[in-house]
């Protein structure tokens, strides 16, 4: 970044155009406000700036300071790599040996997206290992084994929630116990990896913990939605929220919707719930079945509407726009899809489908308006993409690509 631009960002208080963690700079799938809007007129063809082969896993990339970090598996190694975000050239590489095997034979790679803060890169492997790497060199600073230390169970598909870095703590949804005490959530010191606190008696789901109200963490676990203090893990409130089916998951992360309101959604009969966090607890504003049943992808909010994938991956999904005020469908894409993920850049949605297409969709409640579509990846993948400085970074089971959109 040029010194002048860096100084300007610091003086104006605008966030840098970065994507430092799962769901971006504000944990809601929206690009930084400093990112200019995408043009309405887009090219018919789109060629990658660069591409790189990657191993297995569903962990999407993150981008900070012109550097990209990707976490994937190569043979018996869990690999974290830093690349130059503009060229794809390697900067450093760090590995550790793993023997993780997925219970369903689905994929043996990592699921959790890395997080970057305080000069460290934090990864959370499916075998339960939390690793802190030096951002500049890739040297391991510390690691913590939630499987052995917290008796974190593997679950259906390994440990999948992305780590949350908040107030110099690394918060992970381990779903375990520590010395007989509840350790569904665990907070580790960012500098040392020492346990700061544990809290919440619940199994881990697949949704990631996020900042809630000021000074709080909101975590949707296997059985309940939890509010805890970020400083000490003390319980503020909880709400039972899960499917009656044992073979079900909560995977879409709670989405902030303004005025202490949050949208939580899952398939398997859970449906969509608009909730309000109050001083007294958690209130339900509305609940709708078969409105926006998010199987795995977290939706995004633009203004008074939420855009996301409705339905199960096995039976097909529909991209929908729903009204937060009424809980009604404004529109849905006429074409069914196996699935996909999405993020928002100003007034546009960037949709990466499981068929490997990138769509640019107008984030309007008027109608479904797809402005462009390109084949950028292979099919059958479902990791969340990252967006920084006009470039989308996305991966499938074999390749990581960077495509410039402005």
C-alpha cells in the first residue's frame, strides 16, 4: 500500500480494503465501505489475474495488506501459505502433520477460514489444532490442541467454525469440556495461546462465533444460540434453536441486521428467525418456515433486504431476496442450483455457485437481475470467497484464482 493512501485511510478512519477473516471486515459478508462499487457494464469474458493449485479443504482465503493467506491440505500436511495478492507469488509456507480422516469420507481438508489480527495468522484445523503463525514470516508462535485439552469431539465433519479474534483473544467453538467444566467456547490468549476462559455447555455446530452486542460474543452452537461476555465468557442469555433431526447441522453464521437484530437460519426444519438482542435476553421478531432455509452459506444484508440461498444442497437451492420488515420473499432466481456462496460489494452481489460460476447480481429488491456470469472454477465446491481492492479470490478442490472486477 502506498504511504499516502495508508495515511489517508488512517486520517479518515476508513477501513482498508481487506478481508481479514471469515465473512470479511465486519463479519457480515460485506466488502469494506472503502471498496468502490462495481460497474453495471461488465466484460463478456473474464480471465484470472493468476491462479494456483491448492489441496483439499473448504477453507476460503483471507487478504490483508496486499497479502493472501490460504489454508489447505496437501497429503498428510495441513498447509498455510501466504501469497502476494496481486501476483500469486509465494511469500512463506508453514505445515504440520495431520492424520485427520473425515467420518463420512467427504473431504479431509480444513473447513475453518483463517483469521488475521495482531500480527498473527490463526488457523483451526479439522483435527482440532489451533495454530498461531507470525504474519510476516510464517513461523509458528504457538499451537493448542482442542481435541486433547478440551475433549473436543470430531462431529460429523471435523471442527469447522472459523476462529474469531476479539480483544486479543482467539475464540473457537470447540464443543468440549475442560477439567469438568463447560468448554463449548474457548478463548485463548492471542500472544501466548494460554486459555483465558471457557464457557457454554454445548456441542460445536458449523456456524462461527461473531461479535454480538458491544462487549459480547454471539455463537450458534449445536443446540442453542448463546450470548456471552467477550471478556470472561460469562453467560448473558441463550435460546434453544436446532432441528429435531440428529443428522442435521447449523452452518450459516448469525447475520447482523441492524438495531440489535440478527437473522439466524438453517435447513432441516429450523427455518429463518429474526431475533432482537435486548438487555433482558433474546426476543423473536418473526419466524418463517421455508422462507430462507440456509443449508451452509451465510446470507448477506443490503439495506432492508437479505439475499441468500434457500433449500438443501441435495435437492437444489434457490437464490432469494427477502424483506426484513415483513419476512416475505421479494424475488427468487428462476434457475435452481446445487448451491453456492455470496458476498456484497456496495450495490452488487458476487455469487460463486457450486457449478464454479461467478455471477454479478444487482442487490435490488425489485427483481432478480444478473448482470454477468463467468466460469471461473470447477464444480462441486462450496468455500466462501474473499474480496479485496477490486479482486475476488475464490477456490475449488484444485485451484485458487484471483479475478479482477474493476
